[in-house]
């Protein structure tokens, strides 16, 4: 089995420079730094020995990357690897004063992804959280022997669609995932008067915070 690896160029990117020192040691896992041209992290996926080794490939993005030509190019290259299977985006969701703009950038990133090449996004709060989250996702892919395309984890994103520091309640997130299919549906609902009325009906006390978030971050009618 191959060893998990990260690209050594991450040391030159301020948001991710501390990742190399945060890599776990022991348990027979030996991370290595190497040159990766199309992605930032590679983790082997277990499977039958008779089949070619599957590899989970990830790119690491920060809020400042979203909307740039380089970001779009990196996402496009990643989506073309192995037919868009076994790939994922890791997004740094900064905390504190930058949390609101980070959340807006995350939503913009998801909205920009092409429907045909939509890939999972894993939000993390720090570079140190990358190994734990990616290895959990790796185990999920190894356990699921079915489709290798996994839907975007909207439930991980929706709690942050609030105009205040406090995230939306678990009940509000569950309701939104029941009445919409993705983040784009939530944005469209918050952009029309009938949609906002529906959100107010279903979300009750959480509706104002959710609607205000979209009104501040995006143009709504």
C-alpha cells in the first residue's frame, strides 16, 4: 500500500504551512512530503489486490482563493482526475472576525462548482484539522463499495448560514435539508418573497437569522 503524502509547496502557503508538522505519527502510517502537480494531498484507499490502487486526492483552498482563475483551474484539473472520482476539496473555514467572510466564500465556492463535476467539500477550522478530517473521509470511501461520488455535505455548511456568531440549530438544518436539495436551492428560496415566507413558516425562530445571512452576503429581491 502507498503512503499518504502532501505536497511540499504547502510550506510556502501561509494558511497551510503548519500542516506538515501536524501530520499524525505512528499506527504504521508514515506521511511523506513530495511533489504533487495536480493536488495537495494523496491518501491510498484500500481495495482488492487484483485491482489498481485507488487514491483519494484533495486540494486545499482558503477563502482568498475562491473566484480566482488559479482556483478554477485547480478545481477543473482535479475534476478530470480518474473521471472525477475519489477527489475532494478541503476548505479552511476561518474563525473569529473572519468567520462571516469565510462562510460566504464557502457558499460562493459551492455555487460555482459545475453540476456535472460537483465534488465533496470538507470544511475545516484549521490546518491541523486536515489529517483527521481527510482520514475520516478516507475510511468512509473505503467502507462504501458503491458509488465513489459522494454528495456535498450540506449539513456541514448550513449551520454557518447565520448572520450571527451562533450557528443555526440542528432542527433548522434538518428542516432546510428536507425542503431543499442543495445550497443553491437555499439561496433561491431566500431570494424571493414566497421563498422567505416558506422559510419563516418552517424555521420559525431561526428564519430571521438565515434570511438575514443571505440578504447580507448575496443580492436578494
